[in-house]
């Protein structure tokens, strides 16, 4: 039997979905300086100076603040970059990633 006469049909997947988004949160601690947090927000998360200062104060008063919403890989990369930079400077800065 040739393949041309086969009764098998190829199934096409049509249920495409928008990729999930993940929120990166930065958490307050008693050791990381406010200036360092602002630097992280401007360099890694590309916030303006004013927005970075506002987020830093929100973190300081509320224990955490959302700093961005990204695809999983980008959220993981940005959180990792910020954590690595903090460790290099001796800060215990903590970031978490939560599905939106």
C-alpha cells in the first residue's frame, strides 16, 4: 500500500495561546542600600530615575514591589542579573518571580 492512499490524517494544532507573563518582585531588607536598589532598577529593569526612586520607596515602606512583567525567560534572567550583582556587592537583595 502506498502512502498516498493512506487514510491517516495529520492533526494540526490550532489552540495557540499567548505565553504566560511573570511579575518580578523586589523585596526589602535591612542591608541593601537605597542607592543600590535604584541602580538595579535603572540599569537592569530600565526604569527612569524618578520611577526607580518611587519603586525603591514603595519597597522600603511595603516590604516588596513589582518591578516588571515579562515572559518567564526574561523574568528569570533579569532577577538573576540583579541577584548576582547584589551578591558581588555583598548585599542580600531578594527578588521573586510570580506568575501573573
